[in-house]
């Protein structure tokens, strides 16, 4: 093999090595979301819901990390997270240690709930009518465990107005999309802001 051929072979192998991670990601994306792109309204509904999902999933992950690393935060930032959470728990009618444990457990569980919601969103992208049951299950578990573990007072006082609206938009619009999808499957066309009946093929 000539020197020129060796250089060419090395370059091809190097380029193939660089392309391999991209190929794996493409295959993973196709495995999760499929190879077919949905219609415009489905894309809009998916990405709108995905924004809400990212907000709540990020909050759950960050809260879990902060609570579990509270001793490190005290040492490095001199912020007593344990005392802050304990005082808030007392104000809500909990024992300090009990509230801390409940809050940590809830945020850890909520990560799992949002994973379930994401599965529902993947099914939405694929226009699987059953997506709404998976989606409702994840959102329902999240809100029920929030009320059961932390109390309704926590939801009213410690959940921001933005979070309440974001959750309402997430559930409300996605549920509306599920209704439109069901109508579409029954023979009607979905428009961006409503339903357009299929035109009668008969000529009168």
C-alpha cells in the first residue's frame, strides 16, 4: 500500500469514527420518535408540552440535588438549607425533620412521574391515541403525591403562580389535542384551532 493510500485509508477511518456517535444518536432518535414526521399541529402540541415538561423536570432534578447536597452547600456557600427547609415546614404545620424527608422523597418521586409524562409525549409525537392515558397518569401522580405528601397548603403557598399556569397549560392543551386526535381518527380533519369536517365526496 502506497503512502497516499495509507493517508486516504486513515482519513476514511477517522471520519467514520467521528460519524459513529452521530449515527448512534440518529438511530436512537428514530427508535424513540420514529422516522415519520407528524403534522404541524402535532409538532406544535408536542413542543409546547415539552417546554412545560423541561421546566418541571428541571425543577425536580435541581431540588433533589440541592436537598441531597445540603451539607456540601453549608460547607461551601454557608447556606443552611436544612434550617431553611425546616423553618418552612414548621410554618406549614410539619415537624422540621418530617417535612425535609417528605420534600426530598417527593422531588425524587416526581422525577419518575415526569419520565412517565415524557413517554406520553413520545406517544403524542407518534400520534398514538393512548398517549393521553400515560400523560394523565404521570401528571396525576405528580399532583396527587404533592397534595398527599406536602399538603394542599404547600401547593397554595409555595407553588408559584407561574408553575400553576404552566401546569394548567400543559395539561389543558395536551388534553385538547387528544380530543382533536380522537376526532381525526374518527374521520375528521384537525385544523390549528379547531376541527374541520371532511368534505362529502358525493356530488350533489
